C-alpha cells in the first residue's frame, strides 16, 4: 500500500489495528506475568518497525529501553511524548525495511509483518538479519491468525511464516496463544519469540 494511503488512513482515523495503547501482551511481559520480558533480554536497544502512533515503542522506552521507532507516515511524530525522546528514544520517518543501524538487542514485531504483501516478506527477513545482533531477540505478536480470505492488509500471519522469512539465522524459542490478546480484534493472536543465532 503506498505511503499516501497509510497517511490518509491515519488522517481519517481509519486505523482498526491501533489498540489505543501498548499491546496487552507487552504490558503483561513488563509486569512479569507469563515468562516476563526479562526472560528474553534485559533493557537495551530496541527496534520497532512500522510503529504507528508508537504505543509499544513508548512503553518500551518507559521501561528502560533505548528505542528506535520507524514509520513511513511523517505526521505520526507528534504522537511521541517528550519523555520518549528524553529517554534516548528516536522516531524516524523511513522505510523500516531499508533502515541501517548498529545491531539491536530486540526487534519488536506488532502489525508490521502482517501489513507487508507476502512477496515482501523476504525483505523483512533480510532486515531482521541485518539489524538484530547475534544472541538478540525478535519478539512478535503474531496477528492475524487464521485469516483465510487471502486479502490484506492485514495478511494472514503465523509463526511458521515469520520463521520462513527469518531463515536459519533465527531459532524459534516460543510459540503459544497470546495470553493477553488485543481487545476487539476479529482474528486470533499468538505470541512468538525468536533468538538470533
């Protein structure tokens, strides 16, 4: 979908993927329920592609992460509060698939992979291999699960499809139903954790 279409969706408030706050699964990980985010990696450098209004990126920053949040819609920069920037966070208007930076400890995935046409998924894998350092993590809200109409965005997503895009440079460590799914979403969600080898 072209940049102008995404920008128009935000201007019109036509953003059903936006939960209005951080994903409940991420909040639960910060609170230590389930495995806890610390089970994966201590707060360090995080990359959030297709960040939208930044709810997840802001939550990561408020919990000690140095966050780089990327989106193609320039107007979204106003959604980021001053404490995000004071904590070392940065928002950039860019193509997240082309971003180049020193390696990150965490790539947080939520509604970016499913927004890509399936033929763009290999580019996602190249991005992840380039940006996640060995031993680092890609943590994902896998959504939508079981969407069978073949249309998108969002396109159907699974941990297996994500694993295929990532290739052998990542090892799937956890794949389970989301314990704290986003409210009002019409399709199921799962949770997946991949470690860069």
